[in-house]
C-alpha cells in the first residue's frame, strides 16, 4: 500500500510542507558545493582552433522528415527512421541502402541498432517498439520476422538496446520509461517519475553500471537505477522541454538539449548543473546533442537548421555548421568518433523527367 | 468519491516526499573536484578524438583518399 510508513498525523498539507522544505534543503546543499564554474577550472586549458567540418557523405532516400538515427557498432552502418513510416539501414561508407522496412505507422520517432548488428528496433505513433532481425538476404521481407516487444499507452519517443540484443529500454509520451525482454516481450521494469512525455533516454557507458538518464516535457532530467526502477537523481533547471539527453563519455555527467534554446551539462557526482551552452543569438530549440569521443566537443542540432559545436570545458561555441535546409532532428557521433551523422526535416524537391521527388538527407561530417 | 481523492492526494504527496528524502541523501562532491575530473578526462583522451584532432586521410574511411599519382 502506498501509504505504509506514514507517521501518525501526517496529512497532505504536512507532507506538502515537508516537500517544500526538502526542496529548499536540496538547493541549499547543492549550492554549498558550488564553489567554482567549469569554465573557470578550464581557464588554463588551451583554446581550440577554428573548426572546419565538412559533409563527406549524403544519404539520400527518405521521402519525408528524418526523425531518428543510430550507428551500428561496426562504425559504418546506420539505421534511420522517418515521418513517412520508413526505416532504412545504410552503409555510410558507400551510401548504399542495405535494408528498408515500411512500418504500419507514420512518425517513426525512435530507432536503434542492436549491439550485435543483427537487428534493429523502431517505433513511434504505433505506441510500440518492434524488433526486426536483419537478414543477409536483401530480398527477404524484413516485416515477416518482425517482433513486437514494447507496448506503451502513448507514442514511443526513444529506444535503446542495453548491452545485449536481449533487452530493450524505451521511453514514451505516456510519461514512463520501461525495460523489456526482447525474446518474450515481458516488461522487466518500469520507471515512473516524469510528469509529462518522456522524449529521450540514454544508457550510461557500460563501465559505470546499470543506470540511464531520461529527459522530457516536464523540463526534468532523471537518472534511474535499471534494476530497482528507482529514480536516483533529478535535475530541473531547463525552462522548457528537454528533447535529448546524452552521457558524457566518462559516465560522470550528461548533456541535454532543450526547447529553451540551451544545452546544459549536469555532473552526477556534484549533483548539479555545471555548464550552460547558449548564446543570445540562438533562439531556436536544440533537438539533439552528442559528445565527441573525448567529451571535449558537444555537437548540437537546432530547429534553426544549424548544428552548433561547443567547447564543453570553456562553454564557447567553436563552429556553426550549415548543411541542412530544415530542422536538424538528430545528431549522432559514430562509435569510433571519426564522424558524426545528422538527420533533418530537409525536404528538398528535385524535378526529373517530369516527376517530382522529395529527398531528405542524412549527412555524415568529419574534420 | 471524495475519500478516494483524499487518499490518492495523500499517496501522491507521500511519494513526492519519499523521493525528495532519497534525493536529499545523495552524497555530493564539490563542483571544483567534479569539474577538474571532467577536464582531466577530456585532456587525457584528446589525442584519441578524431573529431578534435583529425586523423590522416588514409585512416579516415569517410575522407576521399588522396589521388595515387601512379600515372
């Protein structure tokens, strides 16, 4: 029973008063340890020179907005999903399409590559997350082997395999995250604590154990223990929806991108926000963020069609990348850190031989 | 009816307090120490970061290889 443990005389108002006291105490404790800013600690670090990054590959093939993408651990394959229900697996070196699946729903907002490289997971407005084993036979119909794993009561916003192909972590517009067994479809753990849609999740790098971070429309970023379902830390400093969360490579911090036009860095051991990446000239929301391998660079895609590259330590912007003709919806650095891929709502119209084609691009960038 | 609402508000308020008690008990370190560790991680791994340092064209599968000049 939820009320077990209530002391005698506790009422709603006494609990609410205690809530307020605890929140104030939390703020006070966090402030006591706030002795310096990250950029001050990084003052003597050599500044980064000018960054020139170019698009090296353009993956053309989606007919409508690219909503999500993920790299395979082999560092060359990519899975991407779009508004028109298509999920495509690409070889990023050659730009060839290796597989294509048409989902029964539109707005496939989430897709992920399995660690083995042998399957992909995706979902969106169907409120589910389904796993498709990838066949070596290009002619095989992937939909035939589709397995429905996760069931939410609202749209699927994000999904990720854990360290094996056997478990899937999902986040949803229903305000929860959940851990599923892929083989049986069984719900292993659910994570309650957000008070609005959860938009993004990211697993901690494997050395740091079984935790993950989620961010959502309640402006909160929550850190969870995967085994117990417990919300172990919570951060609420953004002024609008958090669209994306991503761990710093050491696992000791994570970054967020938000509709409030800022990206922020939260340190887990200091239990607070330690940096804000913003400029007065940036007024559009950040939809997606990812770190370079060393954590020094933060790539962030924005709704003003640009990608800003931030110096994580100094808090300054080191480059703006223009390459898309519409909102950048997803930015992901490759597993070996040699490149990053960006997907967008680009909807470039091309005319050829009397027909009109809409092409939507994913771009691969390197130095 | 009102009884149900009362007990669910109580449950919600109790859960919130329980969660906050947990969060308040988290052990924290000073920002100076945390920031120094973040900085050190970046610096120690910088040389391995291809998007920071660049890699020779030959090692980067995405960069066009320099022309061979055999002819």
